[in-house]
C-alpha cells in the first residue's frame, strides 16, 4: 500500500551486542507505541537484517505532515526520555536519521520485506555546472522519481515503492542525542522498495543498483540494505 501522510522519518542503526535483546523489547513495547501516539503520527515499523554486517535495523515512521517533527508533542517526548530509553539509546551506533518529504508512493499492500536505498546527491557544483536547473540534484531526483518508482514496481515480487527526499527540521531537541552516528550519516533521499519476501528483494538488488547508476544527475553514491519486517503499529486514533 502507499505510505500514509506526506512525510516519514527513516532511521538506520546498529546496537551494541550486549543490549540487543533489550533494544528489541524496548523498541516494541515502549518506543514505537510512544512515537506512534504522538499527535500527527500515523504508523511505525521496525525491520531487521540479522545477518548483515552494518545497519542491521531500520525504522520508519509515517506522519501526516513534516511539521510533526517540529511539534511540541514530538519534541516533548524526545526531550524527556524514560529511564528505559536513557539506558538503551547510548547503545545505538551507525545511526542515521533522515526526516523526509514523500515525493511519490505506490503500492497494493504491506510487504513482509523491505529494501532501502540511501542516496547521497552528487556535489551541487558538479551537477549544476551546465546552468540547467534540471541538473540540480534535488530537482533531478524529482524529475527521475516516476521512472525510479515505475521501474521498481515492475520488478518481480515488489508490492510497493516509495520515494522520499530529506528535509531540514528547523526546531530540534534541546538535549544532545546519545546515539553514535555513522561515519558518514548524510542521506539526501531514500527509495523504499517493499516485497513479499527478503530473498525476492535480495535478487532485485543488482537491478536496483543498476537503476541508481543510471541516474547520475541525482545519485552521487548510494547504499542498499534488505530487511525483514519485525514490528508494525498504527495510531488507533488516526
């Protein structure tokens, strides 16, 4: 199915091995329910790739508008973590957080597996050297979105595809985030490809990678991960 609302929060991370079981309990029974009940939040999902070397966890929150990430409700929760949260959050590493606007969303169901493609735009000076605004990476991504989504949706086993572009949050938490960021935590855009099984999406990775290499005006570099769905919750009030 298509994503609900107009924005998402995409998060990739790893967890210190000694805290992994506690992380899964905390994330399932406290963190996702707490975030999903924030006014304007619509749904939350956690995925895992337990055999992966890096970015073994991915979380996606769907929200009504991008402004939810600057709202009193969202920031109040983030600024006053529970004792359980304060114990678990420092165990995060390889942390990447990307509040993003939904550019296009298509689909006929919720897949049991997900491929994420983290995109870093090429340097603006190089991309815009021609003077053509269509060569500016963000504009080029918007122009390429329909091709990217339609191509992904035509791949075997794909049930949904979504394109999002990262945005700037103007009001942030007053406390320092204890999570340890990835060495390179930049994410300019993300493609989310849902499938009915992880093996099917793993088989599509070469095609997805070729698709990225075919759009150099908006893809400077990219990383692909494939996950199984571990948890999904909707805001019962929305």
